[in-house]
């Protein structure tokens, strides 16, 4: 049931390792790159709760979650084949949006799939096995351009084009993604919804939640968004920051409008649509999810900073060039792929070590230790000049990555009812997407204002963010296990 994640991560790894490279090759400046990446997390913010909600209410000949795996994989394959043939920057930005949307359609139900199929005591092992396949897929995908260059494939970008090493890597990624997901779709079975309800020890709570006070939350978010927009205008901050302010305003208006609708038309209380279900479930989310939200926010801010700026950092600091059309730049960009393979390979191995850590220290302390290892790894980029030595801090990043992909979900899943596993996993992904939007909105401005545009400081901020995430882990009060 986890093998399909190998293919999905094949696509994600190509995206994270090579999309910034594609943007720079097509003429994007360092300040533009975070803005161009905004499409990816914004897509996830919209797609994931919708897919989660729909998959909770789906039952077909293929099952509950598997139709979404299949549809997402087919569309993602098309996007991967198309991406390296983008001839202009705006087309590459649109294709990033399309890739991320289709990856999310395929990926989001996988989280709920594991929780559906496994009893509570096996869920940490299930999520860690997902981490293993994620690591294996990412290792192969990240190293493909470097391997192809060593096999004699052209690694220099022609004017207005993408290097052949990147093109062939994306073509291979499309084939791998579709093949791996098809394997999971056709070799697994699913429990029907009524059987899951019989297994589930947690009450469904499918009735209308207690929405008292939702308008106050809406008013607070609306006010925060308006004040944020005024501050951005007053201090003439970067325009992409209006995206964050606008998101707060929209969310506040949705909450206010939802309660107003239920007050004026009570009959709608029992006939909520998809938006009503998502807003209601978000308002009454479990305490463990609220506590984990802060852990996720700082963790994913760090990962997004790394994905955006590692190529620019390594090519500038360790390889000494900022010309994306030079042979030295493309050599450095390929080395970033090797570094990505290193941390993902370490993550695959960490999937076998982390259960031992959990058995000894529990979920919270294990997650803290792993996040701090990752933080130390990102901070090391400030001091290392030999690119070969960058492999060492990637070990710490690998442990953090494996832990981020598994332990928060293990801490959360036991607190969720089976009937809402999909929608709550989608809502939980808000706390993955929102920090990515924050990173995309503020990192470029922070680097320009405080760090003279030096990309290495984005990785330093990421390292500090992982340290903070580890501290917030201590606030989480999940049900601890003695083993996995």
C-alpha cells in the first residue's frame, strides 16, 4: 500500500531539486524565485481538503481512496512530460501549478489510506514505511541529472532551453510515478466505509459541530488581514505579501458568512455542503492537531526555504558562479541533486532507526531530536565551502525529513474519527501549505533587506526554524506508545 508513494515522491523530488534551476535557466532572478513558487503551496491549500472531503464520501469499484491515486497519477505524468519543454518563464510557472495540483490529488488520500487500513499500533510503522519509499524514490529522482551527465548526456542549457539531463529525468519521472501508483491501485484492497466505522474506536462526530463563537474567530482573522494589508502598504513591503493578508481576509469572511447563513437559514445546518463541512471541522479540530500545527508551520517553512534556495546557495557559495548558462553552474546544480539524494537516502534508512528511537524516547522527544539534527544540517551551509563536505549535514536533514513525514501523522491519526480521516488529513495539510506560502512571500524580502540578497541565509533561517519546531513539539500531548 505504500509503494505508490515511491512514484509520487519521484515527481516531488524532481520538482524540489530542479524547478528553481529551470526558473533561473529561463531568466528568473533570485528575488523572483519565491514568487514563482507560490503557485505550488497555494494549489495544495485548495486541493487537499477538497480531495480529502470527497474521498471520505467515495465508494466505487476501485474503492475509496484509489480512484484519486489513479486520476492524480495520470494527470501528474502529463505534467512531468510537459514541464521540461517550457520555453518561457510564465509557462514554467503555470506548469509548476499543474504539477503540484496533480501531485496533491494523488498524494493526499495516501495519508488517509494508511490510517484506514492499519490498526492504531501499526500506524507509526505504516507512516515510516511511507517515508522509506519516499526516500528511495527521491534518491533516484534527485540523482538522475547527475547520473545522466556522467553517461554523456548534454548538461548545458541552450539559449532559451532546458538541459537534456533535466528533460530526460522528468520523462523518467513520469513513467516511474504512473507505474508505482498503478501497482498500489491494482494490488491493494480497501475496507468499505461501514466496516471502517465498525473498527473505529473514536466517535464519528458527524453531526453538526458546536459552531458557537465562529463569527468571533472570523472577525479576528478579518481584522488581522486588513491590518496586515495596511502595514504592507504603509511600509511599502513586497507585493507578494498581500497574498498572506488576502488569505486572512478571505478566511475571516468565510467564517462570518458561514455562521450568518446558518443563523438566517437553520435548515442548512443539517445540509452542509463541502465548504460548510470543511469550515466546521476546521473550527472544532482536535486539540492535538492545534498543537501540532505550530510544529508543522516551523518544520515546513524550513523545508521550503531549503528547496527554493539550495541550488542558488551551492552554485554561488561552493561553486562560485551565478550564471545559470555556464557549465560550472550546471555542475553545481547537478550536485544539489546529489545532496537531495543524500538526505532522501538517509531518510529511507532513518525509517528503520526512528522506530527504535520512538520505543526508547516516545514520539515527541524522538521528533524533537530529529528536527534539531536537521536544523544543525542547514546551519552548516554557512560554514562549509567544499561541496563534498555538504554530504555530512545532509545526514541530519535526512533524519528530520523522515521524521516530518511520519511522526506528526502518527501523533495525529489516533485522534481522528475514521469517517473524517480524509478531510482532517487534508486540513492538517493546511499547516504544511501555509508556512510554504509564508516562505514564498517573505524570504525574498528578508534576504534583500537584511542579508544583501545572499541565498545561504535562507538556509540559516530554515535551520533556526527547525530548532523552533522541535521546541513546539514538547507542547504536544498525544497518546504515547511504548513501541511500534
